[in-house]
């Protein structure tokens, strides 16, 4: 591998798009972006300027106006721009680091993914071999023996959910997992939520995961467009709120052996969805993982359920001071737990997070293999 592959991408391939709108989704986005690519023991810097989604400038050096800087290896960079590795996957697995405005860097990576998919770059090594490079598939998560995953249709809501529960034994809790924003890595198959649902099910919980059905519109009457997504965390509409309420309406009356509570667990943007939904219904308890404090508005006043607030001291989205201040807003029986050194994604700290959640729900001990005495109605 040589630096020549990288230079060709920026100063030959991308130059061909200069002055053009890259993709409709980037309309309204303006940002100076830097790239530091590591090739062996050497590094090379490039910079580009986007003005309303159009490439205005490309330079083979670092510039002072950069708001975001991506640092990665040549191998990872070429896999991303070649459409063989998703940008969000590369970041979440530590293959790409983001400097400067981290939240904007995340958003831009997700918005650019469509460009990488539509206009993949074939580097010189692929041309030499004349062989197609297979797309990299994400790792698949496997639930342990004794845990069942089932897709369930909720007819009155026209909604499909994924339920995870123990194959045997009593149901001790009912849990709804509310994912992060879909443009920031959120889905029912978010790796952290998959691991959490598995550990909960091992301890007797009936866990429901779901995907947001809405997608970010290019533009709508409420102003929910790409520009508002770029400037703020959401697009101005309460994505996922109605789905959560319908899932709660379906799960709350389900019959299991004994009394079980309904718990909501909202991760990042999912915490905001939980607060919106509490205008109409409430869980018995809830857990908010890495809530983005700066984006929580008047919906904070909706909360009347005991809450566990979990956050990392290295979270880019919420400072330690702002996170601690949230405790004053929630009911007096709520709890705040900080995980030292954890980031927004709990990279390398997933076990610590899961331990905190299980302890709060009194589910530290795995469920005994007893015969189940209840079923869904």
C-alpha cells in the first residue's frame, strides 16, 4: 500500500465532484473536514470544504478552519470509500477516530455513507488484480443457549417487534429497549442493546426491541430537514414516540406468572423518546443510558417514574456537569450512576454498563431453569 492511493482519491477522484451537489441528503450542510491517513509509519493530511452539500475546496494539507477531523489507516479509509465497510461500523469498532466537533463528525459520516455506496472508489490494487473485493459484513450476534428471539406482530399497531426471552423459567421483568437515533447507529440490532437484551433474558426478563419506522425526511412542513438534523440532534419530529406508546399498550396487559413490572430502557436519543411518550403513559421504572442533556427540553417535566441515569465520564455528547444536573429534574427515588472513563458507546466498557443495569433491576442472578407458567395473550 502506498500514499499514492490516498492522493488519487482526494486529488483525482473527488476533484471530479467539485462544484457538484454530492447527494441530496447533504443539502444545507456546510463544514470544513480534515482527514489524517496513516500509511505505515507515515501520515498524510487532506482537507475539504463543503458548502451547502457541494465540495468547494480540496487541499492536500491540514487547514485551520477544520471543524471535524477523521484519523484512520489507509486500509480502513479505502474500505470505507470503496463501499466495503460502513463508516458508522468503522467508528464504533475503533477503526476511525474523530477530532473536533465529535457530534458533527458522527452525523457527517452517516450522511456521507450514501455517497460512498453510490460512488465507490476502486483503488489501484483492485485494478491490478481485476478481482472484485467483497463487501464486509457486520458480525452477527448469537444469543446463548436457553434464550429465544422471536419476531412478533402487533396487529392493532401495524408494528413488528423482536422479543427476547428465556426458553424456560418464570418471567421476572418486562422490558422495552428504545434505541439511539437511526442516523447515529441506532437500531434494534445495536450491539450494546443486543448484549443487554441477552443478559436480561438470561435472568428471566421478557425483552422487546424495535426499529424506528420513520426516516429523516429531506424536507417536511414542520421543518424536519437535513439542515435541522445537522444543527440539532433531531429533525423536529418525535420519531419513535408513537411506536413506544403502542408497544407499551400491547405489553402492559400481557399475562405472566406473578407480578412483573414494565421497564423502559432508553439509550441516547431513546431516552428522549421515553420522556415524550410519558405524556400519555408511564413505565413502572426506567433506565436512561447516556441521555443527551443539551437536547432534553420541556419533556423532562413528563417524568414521574423512578429512573436510573447511567453515563460515562468521557461522553462527548454530555459533560459530567450537565449529566449530574439531570438528577435534580427526576423523581427523588431516582439514581445516578457514572462509569469512569466510559464514552457514549461504552467502547470496552459494555460489561460495566450491563452490571449497573442488572443491579438496578435486581437481576444480578441468572434465572433458575423452572417451567414457564405464563404466555403472551
